[in-house]
């Protein structure tokens, strides 16, 4: 809460199971957090992130696909029944449906049928991989394609130097290299024979470009820089040249002078954190969403499923941080997710019995049936209690409007005071202006996801646009000076620690040096 904890933190628990010891430990930890001297609390921006895995193993790719389908089917009803407005539409808590639809060019949203069909398509491509295909992906793929095909595939949102779309590498350089999916026709319009299928190798989305060579001469044009390369470029501490430090070479600059249709030899490999046993999960993840900016903020985050099995998890990020005085509310959500994943995996296994098949509708009655709530009265009580605690959307939105107007008035008053006294700096005194700006920024971000741009509430922002921009410019100027001072302090501390003894360093730290 404001005024009692200037250092907000994210708490991470140890790996827990659904056994008696860990359930007891969870309740004891929450009790200790809310007791003096800690007195921990959560505000409206706090989320409860639940990671679910199968340590020391992980779910199969078929099970993850089934979990995705089950969550897509029930996401709207879970949003409506269990989540407050601030967690339904939140840039750090996005719908899986919206994320998948946008990532695959379906628009802002898509139906279950469209998204299920896309998941099935990716799964078919994984199942159809031969042993040779898998070995090539694990060991690295080398082949030929045009400069235009490469640069186009590297463009777009996502991790640097990874292809954003699937590529077809030709195994051998040839003068008749066709573009992907292009029909070859002769002078008379007669369709020519396509190259043999085995003359190409498909590179799935998300592979890392390691090396580029010129096709005609096999001369090296570019390779991914190593740590040693970057240290040679920037110095051991990475800051020896300051703002004048040169940029490392990129694939684009390396092939800039080549013709668009010139053939180049490229080598792609799996990302360093993807092990061979996680290949299928990597292909599913990057075949659906890639590692785009914002994908990790999805309510069902897939970014960790391709990690080594002992670290791989599915992350559910949507539930509010909650009140630490309501331990069972928090634990009920964890149990709800555990059952949800369990029954979704049963769908993948094709087991018999109620809840072992995915319902055709995603309403509340089907959700209760899917989770067997009729045989778990405690979970049913939790489910109903959470619904009863939620504010109606209209009341919650009215409260958010009122709070925003209060934050705006407070910040504007502090800024007007600064402008009246030019000797005052941004963040001077106790930093009330910065705290007010931070609170206003957070409240504005939450409401932007709910209210349209033409809503009358945004009128003050438009009228005082210059005031906001001037405040930010002054803030950046002061921050730049503070960062420069901090860098000088770090360099001095590093020099002292390198040239003096451990007892001297400890004494300096104890004395606040």
C-alpha cells in the first residue's frame, strides 16, 4: 500500500504439489506474510500467477494442445464469472483467444472452430515430421534461399534474428530456385515439373539464424556474434565507448548489396534454451504465437512450455492478487486450475467418463460438469463465493472513473505548483509528483483497455497534452543525470572492490560508503 512499502516485490513460492504438506505450507506462508512485521498486502494491479507442470517431466504436446482447446472453450465464462473488470481487459493479462487470433492473422478475435482448426494444423505438421526432419532441426538446418525470402522472414515483431514465418530451404544451390508456393510456368504457359519434395527442407517459425554465406562463392557474409565478438567491439565492461559504441553487424547490412533474387546459404538452429526432448512443444508454441512482444502477458502464457522438462510450466496469470486474509480464495483458484488441467489432459487421452470429453458449449453449466463440481462441494462453494464477491461491471467502472479523476486532479495540482515555482525540480521534495504520475499512468493504462478514445473522460488529457509532455521531458532530463551519477558510483565501487581486501569492502558497506 502507498506510504508503507516503497519497494513493491513479486513473491515466488517453491515448487508445490497438491499434497497435504504443501497445502499446509501454503496456508502458513500466507499467514506469515500478513502478520507483523511484514503485513504484506496486494493492490488492484497485483496478479496471482500460477505455474503448472508435471515435475520432473512435463505434459506431452497432445496434452498441451488439449489444454489450449479447453481453455479457449471456457475462457469467456471464466472471465465473466471469476475475474474483476481490471483483470478481464488488461494489457498485462490478455485473452488467449485474442492473442492467437492476432498472431495468426485472423483479426482481433476468432471462433473456437477457427482456432481449433489452426491448432490441429500445427499438430499435424508435428506428427508428420520424419526422423530425418527431427534430426535436422536438432542439429541445425543449412540450405539455400533468396535474399528477399530471408529478409522478409526476419522482419516483424519478435525475437531478433529468428524467422517469423516458415521457410523452405533448398538443399543444393541451383539457378532455378523458385519462390515458396510459386507455380513454375514455361514460355507457353505450360506448368513445369516442380522440384522433388526431398530437395527442400522446411524451417519452422522461431528458428535462430546462425550464419549467412554467399551462394555463388560460399564466402561468409555474416554470423551471429558471440560474447567474445561483443567484448572486442564494446570492451570488457560493455561501455568503453559510451554512446559512440558501434552497432554489431546484422544480417540486413550483410546482404544489403545483393540482388533480391540472389541465392544465399543460411544456417538455422534451435534456440539455445530448447532441448531435443522439448522440440515438439517448441514447434507447437512458435507455430501458434512465436515469442512476440506481449505474448507472455497472455492469461494462459505458453512461453515456458519449451524449456527443459524440469523447468517447463503453463502459466495462468489472470486471477487478482487477492486479499491475504482470504487464504482459501487464493488456494481455491490453484485447485480450480489443477482440476482444469487434469480434465483437459483426460480429453487428450480419450478416457471414458463424465468430463473426459470437451463440451460443445462453453457456458457455466458445462464448466461445472467438465470439472466434476457436483462431487466436490468445497470447490463448488469457492466457485460461488468468488462470483458473489465480484462487483458488477457497471459499478466497478464507475469506481475506476472516480478514482482516475481524483488522481488527475492531484497530479495536475502538483504540476501547477511546480510551474509557479521554477526552482522546483521534477521529483523534488518527497517525490509526490512522481508518485501521483505513476498512479495516474497505471490507472490510465487500465481504463484505456475499457473506454474508447472518444469517451469524455479523456478530454482533460487532450486539453493538457503540452503539460504532460513538458513534465515527461523534465523527468527524462533529471533521470539522465541520476543515471550518470549512478554509473559513476558503480564504476567507483567496482574499482574499490578490485583493489582492496574483503574486510575493507565490508567496512565501507557498513559505513554506507
